């Protein structure tokens, strides 16, 4: 059985609340789980102690049993210094899209033409 430590969504529409659970990877996201390991409330302030609550001993137990951790839960565990930080890189994140690049090229071409036109009368 492949066990994952992941989030299970609760709460009403537009008011999310998540349980951190150990679940069989074949079960649905909000379906059956093996054990509740904590909670995550994204509506609270980031510096609030109640935003993320975890049962660290049980999480360490499940990790020792070979449970895999999802990306979001691994970020919580990294912040709590339970697991070491992973190297993440999204090299395309900061680059603008194709249309934005085309607009920037057009703007640069217009600016160069305007600068060239302004320089010609000054040379006469």
C-alpha cells in the first residue's frame, strides 16, 4: 500500500480548511484516510500559530514507514525543520510570455525610431 501524507479539503465554498492526513494514494483527495496528522487554515495570517498544526511524532512515524509527502505538505515540514529543504527551480517563472515579449520588442523598436527621428533634426 502506497501511503501519502497530503491535504484533504474541508470547509465551505470559498472558505477552505484542510486536514493533513496519511492516506492510501489510491483514495480520493477528500475520501478515506488512515490517520489525521494535523490541520492547515489558509485564511489565517501567515504568522499565526494556528495556521498550520501538525502532530510531528506521527508524521515522523509515517515518514519512517515510507510515506511520500506532497509538495505543499513538504513545504510545511521544511518550515518546521522536520525534513531538509529541497532544491526547487522554476527557470521560466520570471520570463514574460510570448505576446509580452513581442510587445516589448515593438515598444523598443518605436522608441529607437523616435530617438533616431529626434536626432536627425538636431544634426541639421
